[in-house]
C-alpha cells in the first residue's frame, strides 16, 4: 500500500511534473514500461483534510476550450461522480469521440470511457448546473485502457473498484484526462482518484497513455514502430 498522503494541491503539482516527461521519446517510454509493467503508478492517497474537501463536491465536469472540427465536440478533461453498486452493468457504448475521425490508423487505440462502461458509464453526462453535456470518453492506447498481456491499465483499477462495491457503499470517483497541449487529440496520461464513502479505499493512480513498441505523435495521433 502507498502511504504517501497528499492534498489536492500536491496532485496538481505531480501532474505538472509528470507533464515534463517526453511521452514521444522511445527511451522514456521504454523506461516507463519497464518501471511500471501494469502501466500505472499508485502515487498515494488523500490526507485527512483533503478527504473532507474532496467530499464537499460530489459531481464535477470540465471540458477543453478547443472544439473538434469533425464531431463538433469538446474534449472532456474531468468527470467526478458517485458510483453505486446499482450502476454496475448499466453502461453504454461510446459512439462519437473528439479526435477519433482524424486518426488515419487507429490500431493501437481504443475509444475509452472516462467512467467505465462496466461501472455504469454513459455516452454523455449532463451537468445539471450548467446544462452542458460532457462526452464520457477519450482516445486511449490499448496498453493504457486494458493492457496487452492481461487485465492491466485502467481496466485493472476499475476491476478493483467494482469488486469493492456492494449495496451498502459507494465510490466517489474523479478521473482527469491530461493533455500536454490543448490542441492535442491524444492525452499523455490519466489521473484516477478513487475514495469510498467509508474511506476503506483511498487511492490515486496515474495511468500512462503509451504503447510500448511505438512512438506517438500526441498532436495528430500518428504513431511509428520502433526500429
């Protein structure tokens, strides 16, 4: 278990530090793949004061300022929602996805849910305060979404979430999709903050949106095999 206790500002600092990684560098991607074979890092948990702050807002959404010209959709940068046992198995398949149609070859990519389909993730979510609708998806590498040698990446973390849930508890889940540049169509990593209402689960993960064996141009989605 990672005993690194963080506040919400610490998470923002870690995000900015991680954005300095060159995710288009073969040597950097090799290093990440060797250091984190499951393709994610558990960076810590929320400290006591931050847990109180975290539960003050149980629903939140953020989107990019850049609109995708093909789908006329904004990229979703953050979704925070409660997940209940009754949500499991009630998710929907994604259809339109910002940036997807611009990728000529999408063989290493998945249409990934921000809130997993198996956890009840819908196609879109309506922010009742602003009446804006947010697409529940982004472009993930296969390695980031489900792994390539078993249930790894986001899938492995989401499986832990679903296994924990029962009719007497819930999870407050925040997922942030991190782009190096607002105009990029592929994010560089995903931040998953997962806290149960009884604090039995309190974890923060960074999932690298890389595909070992390939160099990715995160602006366009093009990718090139290593020599």
